[in-house]
C-alpha cells in the first residue's frame, strides 16, 4: 500500500498550525547524534519538537569512554504531565532506547495518539555492531 503525504494526519491541519512531534530518543552531551540533531532538523522543517529523553549520555557510544544515565523511571510521570496538559501529537518519532521497559512508553504514546504519524528509527548499532548498551531483551522488545 502506498501512502501519500495528503493521506497523513500530520498534513491535515489547517492554516498556520505547527505540527507537533514527540521525539523519543537519547541526548548526548558530546557527538553529533540523537536529540541534539533531531530537534534542530525537525524544528527547521517547521515542527514543534517535544523531546522525550530515553537516556542521557556524556558522549555517544562510539567513543571508548562515556557515561549513560537511563531515564526509564521518569518516563511515566513525564508522559502523565503531558496528558494533564492535554498535549496533542501529530507524529511520534522513536530512536534510541535505553532499556526494554521504554518500549512501553512508545506503545503508550501510540495508544494516546492513534492518528499520529509513526516514525521508527531503532538506532541499535553502527557498522554492523550492536551497541554495548543494548541487551538481547531490549532488541527483542523493539
């Protein structure tokens, strides 16, 4: 089945509406990747980007030394606050996940915003190698 731009919910808004995208991804302090790249690119494309940080990294995982902070514990209350505010999403973009339990946050967003465009970029490795932060459980959950 072919999907055309006019068939997507994202493009069915009227007037000067700015599409709102949840960007579910990690944030790296050093290295050009993750939310550090996605936010400005999507913003330049005219979208309101709402980040959902899955992990915080000192540097991306191709560096020999990095620190990772898993944000799984904050995701439910983070998304609860969005529900309380009545935030509506036109698209959900998911990237790097820090733990298998984070798949549930993406499923929740899909359930709460069933008409939103879904963009999935699992970001599981580079150069044919799985990231060292990825477990078999996480790969299966994705």
